[in-house]
C-alpha cells in the first residue's frame, strides 16, 4: 500500500511539473521579406540570399513565437567580415530606405525571452548596382627588330563598378567588335583583373581605327538594371595631358597674405580636366578654385605644405605638377644654462666656463638669424665671448654663447634675439640673467604634503617646492605606473610647482613624480621628488536599489553587501524603514555584508528599507522596496486566429495572458481590464475580470473582447488585483486586420474555441452549421445519426455539424466560409506558376437520410463563380474519415463547406480538424484506417502508470 501511495505521489509531482510549464516556450524565429526584392533564394543550404537594387527599400520582418514575448534585436555584419557592427535595431521590422551598396551583408534576427537559448536566423542581403563605365587610353611605341619603322599600338581599357560582375562589349561606330572579326583588333581580359576590365587592343593603327568607340557594360538586366555605355572618340590628335605651373617653387610668404597658384594645360586631346590637391589631405576651407587657379586668402602657418595640380583626360597617365608653400614663422623660444662640463659641479663659479643656449623654431630655417645683447647692448664674438650656431642637422635653430673664464664683470642680463631675414615677422627675445644668485634648481616636498589624503570629488593640489634661479618648469607624471595624467597626456607642466586636480577620483590614488625641465633653466641632471596621493571614497554597495515582492505572512530577508571602500577598516551600518531606525552596528571579523530579516510580513512592515554603510569618506546606501504588489501579466501573442468577425463593422479579439510569478505574492482576486481607441483622447473603459481559483505559473487565461469597431485599433491595459491592492499593469496594442491568414503551413482548426477560427456563416443560405460536442448534444430525437465524439474520440471535444431535424426540408443548404488566405508568389513581379495547397478535413456522414457534403474554392476578384473541388453523397458509416484535395489558387481565396439536407431527419453531417498546408497533397492511409489517428493526450504518463501497475502486480 505504501508503494502505491509513493507511485501516485511521484505521478502527482510529475503532472504538477508538467502543468507548471504551461504555455511558456522558448523563442522561435522566422525572417520574412517585403519591399523591393529582385530575387530571394529560399532553399540555399547555407543561408537565404535577398537581392535588392541599390536605392530601393529593404524591409525585413522578424516573426517570432514564444512566451513570454521575446525581445527582438537586428544586427548586421559588415560586408565580408563577420564582425558585428555597433548599431543594432530593437524592432520586429528592419527598414532601410534607399539602401546603399555598403549596406549589403548578413543580417541577423535574434529573439530571446530567457527560456533556453536565443533563436537566431540570418539572411544575406546582396545589393546590386552598375556604375557608368570609364574608358582609359594607353599607347605604346616600340621598335620592331630588323625594321626601320615604328609600330604604334593603342589600348582602350573599359572599367565599371558593379555587382554582380559586369560583362563588356565593344562597338566601333555601329559595328560590334569581337575577337577575330578584324585582324587589327584584339579583345581580351587581363588575367590578374579577374574580369574587372575589358581591353580593346588596336594594333598598328590604321585610318579606319580613328573612330568613335563605345563600351557597353551590362549585368544582363538583373534587378531591372539597364545597360550603361560610354563613348570615346579616337583621332590622330589623341594625346595624354601636359600642364605647366606659372609659379615659383617654393613660394615663401608671410602669414595673412593671399596666394594664387595658376595651372595651365599645354597639351592633351580630349581637353584635360584640372584638379588641385594638398598634402594636408584636403584643401583649406576658405580656398577658392576657379578653372586652373587656386586662391588661398589670408594664408596661415597651418596651411603651408605641398600643393599639386593634376590634369586628366583618360589618355595615358595623369599629368601632375607640384609646388611648396612656405609660410614664414618664429615660435617656441627657450633657453638653458650649462655649467662648466669639466668640473663635477652644477654651480656657476668665477673662473670657470658657462654656456648659454637659445633655441627657436623657424620657417624657413635658412632665414633664421641670431644676435646677442648684454644689458641691452650688442655683443660680438671674441676670445672670451664665443658666439656659435649649432649644426642644423644636430640641433636646428640653436645658438650658443660660451663665456670662457667667467669674471665678476660678466654678470648681467644676456638677451638672445631671433629674427628672419627680410623682416615681416615679429622678433623673439629671450632674457637670461647670469649673476652670483644664478644657482641650479632643487626640489623638495613640503612637510605634511605627502602622503596627501583627499576625498573623492574634491580638488587637490600636489606641491613640490622648487628653488634656484632661473626657476625651471616642473614636469608632473605618474611614478608608480605608466598611466595618463588627468589631462589625458603622459606629462603635465607647472610653472609654480603645484599640480591642481579637479574632481579627484579613486583611480588617481598612487605616486606622482615632480621633475625639473632642462628648458628655461639649468642643463643639469633633472631634480625630482615623489608625492603620494591617497583618495578616500565612500563604500560601494550592492544592491543599490531592488524591489522585493512577497505575500503577507511570509518572511523577507534583505542583504546589503560592500564591494569596496577606502578606508575599509572602520565600517558601520544602519537599517531603517522610512525614517525609523531598525538596527545599527559595526562590521566585524572581516565581514563584507549585513542582513536584516522580516520574520512575518505585515501591512505595517511594507515600505522602503534602507541600509547605510558608513566610513570616513561618506555613505553607501542599499535600498529595498518591500511590497505586496503583484507582478504584471504577460500577454500571449501566439494565440491562433485571435480575431473574429460576426457582425458588419464589429469584430472581436481573444485576449490571452499568463501571470508572471503568481505565487510570489497574495492570490490574485481579479484583473482590471481597460481599453480605449488609439488616436483619441478617450478615458479608459474599465471592467473587472474575477478570478475564482488560484492561478498557476504558466496557466493561460482567456478573455474575449467584443464590440470592437472596425477598423479601429485599441490600447488594452490589464492590472492584477490582490488584497494588497493593484499590481503592475501590462499594456498591448490590438490592431485590426482583415481576416487573412498568411501562415498557410500552420493553419489548423478544430473548432475548440467559440470564434471558430474566423469561419463565418453565409447569410444567403437556408440554415447554419452548429458548433457542438457529444457531451452536450441531445440525440434522443435522432439517435441513429451524427458522431458520438469529436474526431479524436473525445466527448468533450467540439466539431461542426448540420442539424437536419424539422423545420429543415430536403435540399436546404448550410454554408460555412473560411477566412481569406493570401497567396504569396515566389516571383514578386507576378504569379506564373500557381502554388499548390492541400485542403483537408475530417467528415462524419452516418444515417440513412444523409445528403451531400460539398467543398468549393472561391477566389477574390474573379468574376467566375466558385469552383467545386470535392463532393460526397450518402451514408458512409459511423466513422470519421479524412478528405484531402489539392487546390491551385492564383489570388487570395476562401474555402466554402456546404452541407445539403437529405430526405429525412437521420441525416446529420459533421466535420472537424480543417487544415490547409502548402504543397500538393500526399497519399495517406486508406479510408478504413482513418477513424481516429489522434495521438494519446499524454502517452508518457500512461506508460508510467502501466509500469507501476505491472511492478505492483509482480510484488503481489
């Protein structure tokens, strides 16, 4: 007995687990296309290829299934590379208007709803285009051996950018040129070009070779792209271009002057075109080009460089002439003092040598002139005052003043003056003081300035005291690692020895080196010092903010964790509900988290809980919102045929959803349903949907929306309600669409739902089909006709039938009309071969008065009446049988099922499980085997029960 209870318990758990999964399903994805496709290769083994003409509109739609509703993301690989681009599109439809050739590549649609692996499908977009061809002409003149004349050969080369590869053809006048048609003509494709060009070779030019030559580029009208052509006129005057620059080289000018460069053609047929370019990649923004003249108004130093004039007429090689513009300038003057190199002493002393060096950047460097002054008076080179200029290759723009055997009378101010020959540029003067107070630099860190402790976000000043005369520039850099300084560079300059850092961050903690620069100071070994910076920052905690949903009466545990903090040795925490202090303490034993537990959640204990973690630098806060709000519902988007239409201009919609985490909070008592028309500032129309029983996870809930007005769309809001109050709402848009089902391969109707899959009763017939099940149908009046269950054998299952009892009379018709189905042509420019579909259904025709069951095909826009495709008359026995027929529509179509009453009341005809599949019908089992082909509803469960019973029997 115990074993029986155990087995039944296991079975119960298994069933509950199966039920809990409900309608939750991982995503599936399919890419469909619209827009201006030239061709779509659907059956490639590796991938689908979508071909489109450049400039047309690309439109790809990602059709997904899965619950919860998957998130959709479009991404693309660039050209032939498999590297993803940064840009992504989070939308079902990807639309690119006026697509460019660079936008071709492989597009991926990724759908993810957190269940299983994401679903990914790809399609390769191939953009077709054809540019105008270009003809270039080349000549070769070679001396033939043992001959005293010259052979002149001309090559005409035709090139056009295209996708797919282009085909070329040559014409001379109106005559087509082909290989072998003329002994003086040879046509070939160079091997190394791989079909990218076509060369026409004219050997030893003849008078008839001087003519108009046409190159026609063709992609064979793919995507409707027309052929493109170009004409070149070959004459005895055809020649490559030659040009001349009417300017000097180089051109030396002062800043602010206007410079004009003139380029003229001296030869070339056809007339060459002239273009200007610059070594600075682009011409200056204010430059003006008119014909062959380039004008640069108010030129600046940044605009100096090489300027080139290029002439091209597609004959031979382009002609190019260049000139250099030099803009005169002086900048960056600096100096340094070098003590006597023959003594191990950095100080300046009487009787020893001292050298003063002065350096500037000059353009052009050959115009640079230096002069020296002492106390304002000109200084000439002598035996004790030696003035030299350094070799330009070693140290350009540098002059030195060597003072030999320094005397007291040599003390004073020495001035280095830099100028350019001819003037026009301001001079640069650099003053250097040589005296008894001129001493080398020294660096120290003030007391209490290292280590320097600061808090994150403050402004800090790292300080090095610099002494000496002249006072040098101080260079700051990181001493502990190779890292950038706050301004982004590797070094920062300071003239007062102070490095100011705004809004200091924790990443700036470390060692900083201050170092003297040799410029504007002594040319001696650099002095340096190190300053330590410690940045304190408040604790970084997690979670920063989180929501915790729980039912009344259950426990709630909240944990606040410290990720990092400085200093970390003194950490305190405080738990609060609102402003009320709940608990406080210190972190001990190297712990990095604190926890607060609500043992029994009540209405009073709902609210916002905060945990403040505190150190010297500030506070980090974890926030927990404890609430009894229900999670939002999850709308179910995979409802089959959710829209139906029973009245003119009125439609209904089957709204389905599951509840997210229904057991996390109190039982959901009802849903508040709101709806309003889109595009109108209307108030919500509200009503409540009561829930009598608890909701399981994955349980699909259905509510029919009625009295919706065609063709309006509606915004629907759904809010769960518990004893806590309203939960989070979910919103979806319902868009009216004509009853057309595009997914033919998926169409199947078993009439289990009231909308009956958008089938409608014809208004002009005599009576209607009835939706019924064997469990509710009264058979006491007609016991010898009609089915005893639906097609699967279930008495609870539904089917459609005609009731032939009175007042029906012989010959009365009941007609049931399907929704419209689209015919999607594989050729977007029209249907040449009508596609095939297999229409199938199960029928039950039992009774001695059975009449006729007919099926018709009704196509939209066709004047001819509906075409009969299937018919059967008379008693077929108390069995469900299947009918299948292939149909070949050429336009959107409907299927009509017509039941005709026979001579008496025992003539009920039933049908069930209507299907429509792409492709011709395949032969199936014989009629005798078609009574019930539905699989058992749960074979694996019954197998478990059978094994358990067998095991128990063995034990007995």
